[in-house]
């Protein structure tokens, strides 16, 4: 699929007022669409503005099979995401999955809890640092885990001190009361 360098792609597509112009544009993209899908666009008189708002349900309702529908939607999401300067959720998820797979391969001895913790971290880290290398992600994750472990240990120690204090208070209280 083509990748676009600027926000003008969505604007270019919006300017396509004729279905055949849209089809010409789409045929130049790496979407593997066939004449059958172009016929659907012609029959429904889809123009550039309409195209950017298409949903999976609409595409399937009018005859797009699942594969072409997904490719078109991924393309639309990429284009619509450009204007906001953000990756769409599907693109971010693919990034997360590739990081996860690399982590899983290198750490096959990791427990489910460790893997879940790493995935939670990636969900927060990757959108903020999408160009970070795998090593950067792992390093930041380990630092985060160390910090989290220190905080958890401090909380546990505080709780333990509190429980010891409560126990001592109860003992003192019981010593001062008369048991009948």
C-alpha cells in the first residue's frame, strides 16, 4: 500500500468529484482491487468525499468481499489518520504486535504475568515513541519495572508498619481492658 508523506492526500481524494477519477486513483495504489470492486464503486456513484467515509458494513453490503473491504478500509484509515497527524489504531496495533513477537521470541521463559506487564507497557509506550527501537522499548520497560517494584516494595513496607502498629495498639488495648 502506498504511504503518503503529507496531509494533502485526503484533500486530493476529496477533490475527486467523479467516480472514474476515484477509480483511476485507486488503481494506482497497491490495493489489489479488481474490476468487480470498481464496478461496485461505479454502481453506487462513490466520489472522493464518499470514499473517505466508507464503512466495512457498507462495502460488504454492496458486494465487497472481506479481503478487498479490509484493504480499502486500511487505506482509508491511513489517509484519514494523516490529517490528524496520528497513526490509526490498526497501525499502532501492528507495531505493538511486532514488538511483542520479538520480545516473546527472546524471552520465551517469561511468565504470563511478565508478558502481560510488557504488553501493558507497550500499549502506553509505543504511541508516544513510535520510532523507538526495540532495545529502547525493552530498556524503558525494565526501568519502569524497577521503579514500579521499588514503589510496590515501599507501599508493602508502609502497610506492614501500619499492620504492626495496629497489632501493637490492639495488644495494648487488650492489656488495659478487663476480661470478665
